[in-house]
C-alpha cells in the first residue's frame, strides 16, 4: 500500500511539474508565435470559405510575422475590427502607406493611404465590411498573417500573397 502511494505521489509531482511548464510555454506560443482561427462569412470568398455557409475554413495565423508591422500587398491578415474592438476580421492587404488606391463604394473615389496605415478589402466585393466602409486601417490593429488553410483537409494549402490585378494601387511608394 505504501509503495503504491509513493508511486502515485511521484506521478502527481511529475504531472504538476510538466503542467506548470507546459501551460506557460503553450500560452506564450499561442500569444506570440501562432494560433488557429475559424473563418466565418463570405467576405473572403473564393480564397476562404468557398463552400459558403456549408463549411468554414480554419487557418493558421502567424503572429511572429507581423510583430514589426511588416506586411505586403496581397497578404491575408487578421486584424482588430476598427468598428468593434471585440471582433477580429480577416482581409487582404490592398495598399500600404503612401499608396493611392481607387476605392469601391467609399465616399472618396481615390484615397491616399496615410502613414502607419493600410487599405484592406475582402475578396468578395459587395459582401465585405472593409476599408471601403471604414477607410484606411491603422497598422496597430494588425493581429496576425494568415499563412495556411488547415481545415478542411481537402483544402490544406499555403495562402499565397496575391493582389488581384484590378486592385493594384494607382500609385505606390515602390515606384
């Protein structure tokens, strides 16, 4: 009996040590490096959720890649909604600071993206609450870069940073 209690005590002690090391490591990893998120809605169709309401893609969000607010045109990013800080949205970066972009339904036909901001849009125009509704977005609202589709398995793939040809800035700082 005493021998089984000794084994149980050692097991419990080892479990606690592992638990109190693993939990902070996991929390730090999920907060600073990467996490997964389910994408809801039609705003990013056909890139994400091509099946509509029947399925939701699950994507890998890379926090580490945006830690210095370095994003490229065409990147799919997660950001805090400028209208509801409790909500995260996922959109494609269309223009960066200094770019002049032709808008789709924004109050101004042309917009120059201010310093420290970006212009984001959903791939499914007309079904997306994006910069055409709320204007340029502060880089400070950037949450993560979506890099891969993880679920459903038949859609496993890397998400490419591709800017739709009709959405290139009229003028960019790269020129």
